[in-house]
């Protein structure tokens, strides 16, 4: 059984260009991982479905307590995907500091996100959106991030590296608000 490690952080970043603000219930994800596996196009489809499913789970939880849904941000998704890939490439146990010393704020800025207000959940080991969502909801800090009314946008990164890393499945959620 794979050990699950969870870490959370909410940090401030630097201002940069505007994020994508449009989202509807028919989520379309175009993030293509640079870490390649033998899974090919089928893996990319599964990755997109996993991201969509996790976003739906989070938004349903937010709706249950009267919060608006998070909007998909392609900038935040690029930041999340980049960190998930970095975790895999370096076989990190988990963490919020990238291999080059980057913070979630640094990664969001590099991805073109305009806000100084971002937060991050990271997890490894569990293989489905439901399992990751449940784990985060049972962690006070992770839950607080997902249900924080100040966050309005989200990006999701996911990488499967079945044969070369300790935890195989890597998940990163980056949240933000372009108006703060």
C-alpha cells in the first residue's frame, strides 16, 4: 500500500498577467504533461477526466456550504502541472518548494497568474480523484484551502509515473483570486 503524504501551504506571490476566468460545467483541459509515460493519448484523456472529476468534487463541497464554484484557470493549472511534474522528475516525497527553490507563488507567476493570493494542496499515492478529495477533506488545512471563500479560481495538476517513482500518482491543486 502506498503511503500518502499531504502538505499544504497558502502563500503570497507577485503580480503578473491576467488568468483565464471562463469556466462552465463542460470542463476542457489541455494541459499536456512533459513527463511521459507509456500510457500515451489514453493517459492524457484520463488525466483530463481526473482533473474534471476533482474539480466537480471540490465545487460540490463548496456548494453544500453556500460557496460559489471555483472557476478553472489555465494559468493556475499550468503552475499545478509544472509542480506535479517537478515532484515526479525529482522523485520528491512531497513538498511545496520546487527543485529550484520555487514557491507556489513563484510557479503561479511564471505561469502568468496575476494575483498575489495563492494557495496549494499537494498529495501523492492515491490513484483516484475521490481518494485524494476525501484525504484533503479529512485534513483541516487542506479542507480550509478548498473551502476558503477568498479563493475563486483553481488549477489542477496530475501525473502518473507508474514505474519510476515512489508514490506513482502525484496531485497538485493551486488556488487563487485575481482580485486580491
